[in-house]
């Protein structure tokens, strides 16, 4: 995995294009969701859409989590993250998550919604907006990744919610993304692309030797200032079987940070709610 050159606007635009492609896919697939559709069918729709728009490899294939699975209720082993036969019903929350690669450029996004109305989801989603602001501010202050993770945990606790990103492998709230290449075939070791598995393994070794990690969590390996590059950031909170998250790319430079794109569905949704 070649890390992005954060000073190269043309290169950043390639990543921005892939991220926007993901959100277009999520928007269009979400519009097709109806009572009775399963997580597996939603994921098939996302895969077909992305393949039809030039995606040729994966960090990971699409996920969908419906109902209390959006809050990872009862999740204990990695296979429980995989798409299931759970069916969407009226009032259920859902999360669509995808990480495609097109011409080597990657993105990883999380898209939350609800079929119909759900007051708990509305409250959680409104509060989620604050996490985007908090994370950016703390990265700009050059707080360590582990400290930022702890501050997010503290906010979750104050609001009476549960930390759901702690359920992810490695308890990550984020991970580096970059340009995926190599001589291995573009195949999937379900649910991860084999090229991604090879390169993230290499980066884990390389970064560990430098006292860092391409994974962002609260462990000792994240007790360092933000590493320049592109980071897919995914705070995920839950309450009473309802889970919400966003995931998008954060650009970290030597002395600053900013979100790669503000023209995103959740950002617009929060702005509309704030304007009411």
C-alpha cells in the first residue's frame, strides 16, 4: 500500500472520486431498501453497483447491518459481521459499509439510515455530528491517537451510549488507506481483498518498527501524534439496539488536518436538521 501524498491535490482528488462513488452507491441502494430485504441482498446490490462503476478490487466487500445488528448486539466472533439473512422491517435502522478499490485508489465508508421513523435513531444521529467536529479538533491539536480515542469514549459515556467501534477487529476507530497494488491477483479472501491483506500486513510490521500502527485504537501502539496520510475514521455508537456511524476519509498533514470532502449525505443531513 502506497500512502497518499497529502500535498498532491490531483492524487487526493482520485481518492475523493472513489469516496463519492461509494456514497452514490449507498444513496442509490438505500433508496431500494424495503421491508423484507435481507442484508445479503443489500450487499449483492452494492457489489453489482460498484462493479458496474469500475470497481476492480476491495479493501473489503460490502457489509449491511439491520436492526439491532446495527449496534452489534451479541457480536462475539468476527463471522457475525458478515451479511446475514436478517430482514429489514419498518422502523429499523440500517448501516451500509463498503471499501472498494478502483484503479488502485481506495475508500472506506459507512452510511447510516432508518426505514421509516425511529426516534432513538434520530437522537443518536443528531449526537453523532459532534463526533466529527471533536475528532477533527483533537487531531489538529496534535493529541495522540490513543488520547483522541479516549476522548471519544468519554463523550460516548457522558451521553449514555455504548462504544460500538470497540467491537471491530483491533477495536479500531480508524485505519490508514492508500493506493493498493502488487503482484497478487485481485481476489477476495472473504471479506477482504488479498492485496489489501498483504499490504496492511506489511504496513503493520513497518509501522511497528517505527513505534506506530496503521490501525487507530486506544492501545499503546496508538500513543503517538497523528501520522500524516489518509485515515478512514469510523466512530460508531449504540443505544437500546440501535447503532449509528459514519465513516469517511480524514486527511492528516504534518501540521493540520481536514475532512477530504464535506459534500456528503450525513453532513448535509446534519445541516438540514440544525437549520430547522
